C-alpha cells in the first residue's frame, strides 16, 4: 500500500511538472523577446529588433520609462556592431571585441570607428591608422605630448570583414 502511494505521488509530481512547463514556460518562450529577457540572443530577428530599439531610443523617437538614457556602450554593441560581436572587458575597460561564431561580421571603417567610439574606449589625443596588410590595421594612439598611448588592432578575414579588435 505504501508503494502505491509513493508511485501515485511520483506520477502526480511528473504530471504537474509537465503541465507547468506546457502551459506556462512554453507560452513565455513563444513570446517575442523583451528588453531584459533571457531569450535567444543570436536570433537574427531579435538582433534586428534590438538594433532598431537602440537606434530609436538614442534618437529620442520612442518614449520610455527607463531609469536612464541608453548608454553609448549599448548603442555601440547593438547598433554599430549589430549584435554580431562579443565584447570582453578587463578592469572596467574594453579589452577585446571578437566576432561570434555564427556571424560573418562586416567591414568597419577604421577612421569612423575611431572618431565615434575610439575616444570613449581609450584615452588619447590623436591617432594614426597604419595598414599592415589586407588582414590587419594598426591604429597607433598618442597622448597630447605625442607619446605612445596604446593601440587598436583590427584583424580581418579574407573577405575584409573585421573578426577581432584588440585594445592595447
């Protein structure tokens, strides 16, 4: 008799778990991704939606009740980098930007990148772009006195698409 109660209780727990998953979790997964959800990140539709949202929020086209304005980091990752790259941070600073495996990347205009985001990523006064070869550009950074202030390395694949940006 005791074994029957245990069996019935086990079947009941499994039935409740199945029903919970079917009626609640499945419905949550089927909905479109919300701003701070844990849904699929690498879906093309979701990335496009996030890019449009970031662009509209930064332009002030959309009225929201956000605690703060969209940061330049969000615009950088989801609009400029199109959600195709992972950004590594070391000691609070961007250290490396690498292409996600499932994406092909895109050609980045180094001068435009440096004007729009270079000064936000690293402190320097001026920069000089040196094309090493078709697969790599080195951007030398100088401080106000002309001394070395670091570098950005832009690594490209055979199609000229940026696969990695290293901040030194």
